[in-house]
C-alpha cells in the first residue's frame, strides 16, 4: 500500500505545480497500482475463502486472512 500512498503524494505535488502532463502521468501510474492492489486483495480473499469458509471474518490491511 505504501506505493499507492507515495503516488498519491506525488499526484498532490503535481497538482500543486499545475502541470497537467505530470498530473496525467502520475494519475495513470496511481490507477495501475490501485488495480494491482485490488487484484491482490481479491486473490487473497478467494484463497482465504477456499481454506475455511466458516472461520474467516475479514481480510486485514495487508490482505491476509483474519480469523475470529
């Protein structure tokens, strides 16, 4: 998740400068990282569900199984 946070900050800086080219470039990079994160989260969620459907309560922030 830190790469997403870093890109968000980079986007903020580009926004402050008013550079439309840089805003577009960083925005696209951020989109790619968000999609990667979402895919990994979904894959982890599916893996957790496959392990034991009754014990899984949620995914923690790192995308790992949380048992209750």
